[in-house]
C-alpha cells in the first residue's frame, strides 16, 4: 500500500495509509464547518458549569476525606484553567493571572495525596492477585502510603481552607461573564489589542489560535519523546496532552462531529502515559520508604525484599512506555493528526482531498 506522509510539528514525516483517505472524505471536514458555528455563548455556559462544579467539589474536599472528590476537583480545575486561557489570551489581565495561580495552587496542594490514592489502589490490586509474590513487602509499602497520604491530606486541606475565599468564587464568575471577557475574545479574534479596533469576536479564530499553539507544543514533545530516553520526555507529552484534550472537549461539548472519537484516541494514549507516571511515582516512593532512618518494628520485609518491588515496577514501566510508542504509530493516531491539521488549515473538503491526491501521485512518480 502506498503511504502518505503528513509532517508533525518538528517531525520530518508521519506515515499514514492513503487508501482509505482517497476512498472517502477526511473525517475532519465536517468538524471544521461545525467549529465555525460555535459561539462564545456556548463557551461561557460551559465555563459557568465548571465554575459551579469547582466550587461544589472544593467544599466537598474540605468537608470529607473523599478520594474521588479530590480527583474530580483536580480534573475540574484543569478544565476551568483551560477555558480561562481560551477566553483570555496572552497578555492576560492581572486579575486573570491571579485567578489562574489560585486554581493551580488549589490543584497542586493535593498532588501527593492523589498520588498516594492511586498507588494504594494499585497495591490493593496486586494483593488481590492469587499469584502475587512479595506479599508482605507490598503490604508494608501500602502502610507507608497510608501514613503519607494522611499527612499530606491534612496539610493540603489546611491550605485549601485559606484559599476557599468568596473573592475566588466571585472572581471566577466575573471573569466568565464580564464584558471585559468579550473584549478580549473580540480583540484576539481580529489580532488587535484590547480596546482597539474591536469587531465581532470569532470563536473559530480564537479556538484555532489556541489549538495551533497547544498542538505545536504537544506534537513537538511527541517527536522528541521518540529519541529522548529521559523520564521527563514522556512526562512533558502527558501534561501537554492534557491541555490539548481539555481544549478539544470545548468543541465536543458543542456537538462538533468526530471530536469524541479523536478524544478517545488522545485519552487512550493519555491513560497509557498515566499508568507510566503512576509507576514512576511508585518507584520514587518505594525508594523514599527505603531511605527512612528506621523502619517500623511491625515491618518484616528486609530492604533487599523491598528492592524486588523496584525491579518489578521498572519492568512494568518499560511495558507502558512500549505501549505508548506503539500507540503513536497507530492508524488512529495518524487519523487524529490529519483531523487536527484540517481544523487548522480551514480548507474545504475538496481542496484537502485534492492535496492528498497530489501528494500521493508525486510519491508514486
């Protein structure tokens, strides 16, 4: 089968099959026209829902030790932050920068607590297995995780209570509904500065600018991850992928075709990288436990036995990395690249199809 090469940002070429592309319209063609029909009112309605959910979850986290509430609170904070970035492009007003910092700080307060929650569930799954070895070592590690989780949760709740101020909630609501938000949307759409040459703001233009920026960063990290062996390479892909995913959720909420399918592809890769990250943190926390000046007397596992957990975790981490590299070479990944490229070029379906045919013929000759 002949293959068409569509370049990623920073990559020489990304190889995808062309037979199916010549047989039917690219899946992204309908999506581009639907994005043009999305208005800022729909975005503001979505933002108001996230502000309400953020406030409710913040109160729920403060009232009780609920792992799911902590997870949902952190995810909602990321989605809300991405919406603010979409509505207020750089350079942002001082009050918006302050709101973003408060949202980030609220989320990061519970990073260690969330890590412990995830690892406790993973260790529980190991202990539930009939063929699990080093059972006592895993149980010892679980006890350590529970202790660390309790300490980190108490500290995080105390600091979150300080941030749980009425001015944060009022500031978020005002940022979403104030006339100034519309000013920034309009000015970013036509390339002017706020307050000058304002025209009717185009969500399509602003969305494309944000998509282009996030895609450039994300695809660049994906390319670098193929040659860099350092753990930070995959971590950067994971974080950049989250931002891209939350941006695409904005148009998915408005019913743009094919978006759910592309999000599923992105979410699958993100899940693989999430598993890899969990194992990376597990390695760090096992090493952290071993460095304790004195292990509790109730622990019966020797340091040598506990180090076996590190070896097992390292093998699982390598498997996750291999799954990630396979995923970014899959047909679904290539389709997502084409879909996003079509949204960015704003070209009609016939023109996109013509370009594909032209490239295929050039390669054949």
